[in-house]
C-alpha cells in the first residue's frame, strides 16, 4: 500500500537541537504518489509536533484518493520520552482499497489475478523502553477489522477457499526488540537497523477471529561505498504458523519488497528476501540508485524455494537537505513484471 509519502513528514517537523522546545508546530502540504497498484494518488497531509528532548513527538494527518478509486485516511504517530528512555510509534487509519490477489504459494500461473475491494480500520502500536546503548524492547499491538465489499464472481474469495475470505477481525499481541545505530533515520550512510518481533493471534488471548503466530526478523545495514555513495543491504524473514488470514500472509512486491512486482504478487505462510541498493550523488540535490534482490515464499518447511529476482534503478531528489529526506522515483523489473514508483523516503 502506498502510504510512504507521509511517513517522512514527522521528521520534517522535528527539532534538530537537543534543548527542550515548548512550541507546538504545524506543517501542511499536498501529497502526490504513483505505484502500479494505486496509479496516481492525490491528497493532503499535515503534521502536528510537540516539545521533545532531544526529539520532537508528532502526529501526521493524511488523506488520499487514487485513480483506482481507493480512499486512504491514516495518522502515523511517534512519541519520544524524556532523554530518549521511551519511544512509541504506530498508525491509526481507515481504508477502502481495491486489491489484487495473485494466489497463494508458487503453483499459480503468472497471469492469475483476482480483484476485490476491502474496507477496514487499522491500529498499530509499538511501545519500547531503552535497555542498552541504541537498543529498545517492548510490546507490539496490531488490529485490522476487515470487511470485503466486492469480489469476483466464481473466484477463490467468493468460494470461501481462503482463511479470511469473508473478512474478520485480526488482533495481535507480541514482543519487539529494536537496535538502531543509524546516523540518519531517512537517508543513513552508516549503521544498523534491526527489528525482531514475535506475535500471536487467538480468540481467547487477543479476541482475534484467527489463530496463528508470527516471527519477523528485519535487518538493514548501511556503509559508505565510493565517493559520497552508500551501499544499503536489507534482509527480511517473515514466518507464520497456524491459520493466518490471506490478507495478512507474508508477501513480496510493492514499493519496499522487490520493486517491479505488484504488491502481494507472491504470498504464502513464509517469506524471505535479500536486497541491495547502491546510492550515489549526481549533482546539486540529485542522486541515483541501482538495486537488485532475491525473494521467496513457501508454505511447508520442506518445500523447495522458488527464487524471485528483481532489479532496477532510479533517481532521488533531496527535498529536505537538513534531514536528508528524498523524493524517490524508481523503475523496477521482475520476472514477467515491471513497475514505476514515485514516493518519499527510501525502500529500506
């Protein structure tokens, strides 16, 4: 889902000095984005930020409408406690979205596609406390109350062959550990970002309509390469066990996970990927990027991998030189697929 444009906005409103700031700041601006899944999207966003030491807390208000008649209303937020001892971040939103379902597993032909429209509120919360240098641990909560409004006649969703084919309440509770040694949150040139989490959904524990568990390991590393260049490396494993709804199964594709494939092109109970991107300066505020990756989805533990490659390149324009926030224009290629992406912020 193309929600990346406003994800960078809270940082635009953050103070750079370490002294407490009592000022409430407001920033508003139009937003524009394009992905193969949404086509052109238009909207508006605003940021309300508050005092912080050393970072400012913020709430982002965003609304958008796409040429696929998708409506998105979301409020990302982040809060920082005094002297960085605590932090919380997440999102509250409401969405009406036209999705494309390409099948589950690796047996479907590349031409298979089934469209459906879903409507749901969303809640995401991660609350962490500092436990060491650059390390945090805490709880992670999630909720999607999914209603499927339209589906194709005779398709897999109408036949009820998938968990979650009739929608349902997904409510998760888990633990998270975060390591963040990056020198910049939006265009790092060195350091690590590692996010490990384990969560569960069960009617008796979380009130969910589904029963499954999830383990996620997400790691990115950044290092200088060449004159002013940066090599960014990304590894992600997302593993589920039980009966996860099809709309929350680990998946590949979209603006962040193997650009070039449509969002959710490959999905199954488990997913893993490796990505690399070389970012180099060109002139003034412009930069270029080359990227490539490999990913796979699978169900049973003994099922052989079917690797899905991607590659491509793009341009960056530094929207905010102080905090290194970029507009990103990428074109990605996969096996039998390609796509153009215009967003703000890096893929990883």
